[in-house]
């Protein structure tokens, strides 16, 4: 998201503006709002995976950067750069995709320099709930409110002898704004559930209601089966209570608009 008033004279974003400066002209590593959909979720019976509201919200919480080329990579287990071999399937080798760190790590050079508001980092990660065979995304927090250095996105091949694949256009990176110091600002405690009578009572009511519903489904209760699942959390309420005032079922993440 960007507009004509997005930066001050020192190049620092104002208010809620996040700017993605294009390091070089390109069209094959698009930056777009993360979608709610995932192929494996589409393929679950009756698309039941989408009933998990926390997961569908995580799917959308940020922006994705697409892979510029289709390729396969194999790692022989060695520590060197040359121990990971790439085969590009739609043209010559692409120097934005390599193994500069060795150890079976695939590195994507990002074509953007991000600027976030003061105190906001960028969480650089793999796309949420997007499993890749034989790969683990290596995540990082980048202080994008001041650094003039670009970052890379890295994936670790998990086993020697593994062959992994990326397709042109599939997300190779997801970026999520994250307030610096947020985790450290909390004062975490552990308490017995019964130490808070109201919360304990509400949990017990939820647990009893859930167990009763599951028993009805197991016994073949057609009304419960037609219902599909308990929708209380999806609707923003605990059993027997009114809906909460603030509840999200979908995110409205803005696209990065071209400016200049």
C-alpha cells in the first residue's frame, strides 16, 4: 500500500504506510496480498479445513512474493554450495535462486527493499499453512524501519538425497509486519484453571458442549451431522453467550499499489 504522502523527506514511511521499493524493474516476482485458499485445504472432504478459522486468518495475514522460475533442486548432504544442484525447467539458470549458504539451503534474492513505520519489523517467512515436500522455510525478523539492506528468503532441504520443486508463480516468501518488542512487553504467568472461577466455568461449559456434540455425531444424529461442526468460535461466541464485539472471520489486506 502506498500513496503520494507515504514518505517524509528522509524516506521514512508515515503513519501506517508500508513501502516496497523495487530494487530493479521486474514483473516475475509479484508481491500480492496472501489469499485465503490453499490447494490441500480445497481437497479436504467438503473443504472442511476452512472450518478452522484461526488457520484461514493466518493464511491471509500478510503478503506473498512469487517464485520467478520453475526448478528442481537436489542436495547430496554435503556442506558446500555445489552440493545442491539446480535444474531450471523453463530457461537458463536464474542467479536470484542459488545455494549461497550451502548445507542444502535454497536462497531466493528478494527484489524489494521494504520500509515500515518506526518500530515495525518485517517477519520474513514461508507462506502460512503451505507445506512443501522435503523443505523447511527458514524465518527471520528484519528491522525494515531503518535498514537499507535487502534480505533473502531461505528454505532448508530436510534430507540428503531429497529432490524438491518450486513452480513459477507459487509463493516462495511471505512477509508480515510485526511490532518490535511485542513479545518482550508481556508479563507471562502460569495459573491453575480453577484459580479463575469465571474462566474455569466457561471452559467447562465449552468442553461439555463439545463432547455432547461429538457424541451426537458418533451416534448418527442426522441434525448434528447436517450441522457439520460447532460454529460458536467461528461466530465469535462461547456456548450460551452473546457474540463478542470484535471478531474477525476474514482479513482485508490491501494490495501494494504502484506509485511512481
